[in-house]
C-alpha cells in the first residue's frame, strides 16, 4: 500500500526527466527531438494526477513536485526553444537560400525567456489559488509549451515557403508570440480542465468535444493543428463559460 503512494510522484519525476532530456536537445538546437520529449513529459504530467486520485495519494509534496517538474518541461524548455529560434533566424534563411535577416544576436533572442519567467509566475500562482482546483485561470503551462514547441516543427515542414514560414521566421513576430504567451499564461481567463474524473458524457462532454475536434485538427492539419488546438481550447472555454453563465 505504501508503494502505491509513491507511484504518482515517480510518474512526476518521469515528467521532469523528460524535460531534462528535452532541454539537452534544445541546447543542441535539435528542436524536433525537444518537442518529442516535451510531449512525453506532458503525457506523464497527465497521468500522475490520475494515479494520485486512483490511489488516494494526493499530497502537498506531490503538488509542489508537479509544479517543479512542469517548470522545467513546460517552462524552461519552451523559453530555450524560442531563444534558439531567434538566434538561428539567419541560418534558417540560408538553409532555404533566402535573403538573411539582419543580425539579431543582441538582446532580442533573450526575449524568448519571457516565456520561462511567465511560466514560473503562473505555476506559483496555481499552487496558492484555490479557484484552480477543478479548472484553470490562464493558459496551463503544458498547453503553452505545446504551442511554443510546435513552432519550429511547423517551420521545418513549410520548406521555407509561404506566409507561415515568413511569419514564423520574423524575429518581431516571434517576440510578439513570446509576449502573447506570457500574457495568456497569467490572464484572468477561466479555462476548463482536461482531467477526466468520471468516464461518462454528462460530466465530461466539454472534454470529449475538445478531444474529438483535436484529433480532427491533427488529422487534417498535422503539425499546424497543434496551435489550432490550443486556440480552440481557449475559444471552447470561453463559449462554455458563457453558456454556464446563461444557465
């Protein structure tokens, strides 16, 4: 019985381990592998809470451990990834034989770490905010991490062409995304939780609708579907809140 109580924390540590591996790849500018390991970390992050409820092993240590692991996987790694995107803009243009941008190796790439700072603040608020037991206030750090980490993958699959490549290889657009990310993480916007407590439609219809649409977006848009899923998550939350108030 005592062993069961340690299983959720062990899964949380797997989240942290995934984040550390992702961080190594991010420092090596292998952002595709960093994306994969962030996804692994978020996978473990989902299941640690599930098993904590199943085994009735929820604890203050588990709460703090979860946030510390998220800080690495969903906070530090996206900040490093954005830093690397900004640093390597010229190399990205040269790869596709395009005109190089100006040298932005000044202070600009460090704006990527705004994501990390905002993630840290968001996680600290979450731990002391009693309103966020069954839902979220502001974009959860894992969702934000998926959004940020999908950008280099989308860039890679554009082949250096089109308005998507032009936008995501523009340093000012990337800085703007970083600032928007920091705002969304800490905005007073209620968002529904993705955690499923009861396996039935009545209690989880919003989550099931979100899951179905997410699968469709990934099927039709592939990697581009990831930021669309995050956008749909925010929009669906707003509609759900509006409908709940109307009732």
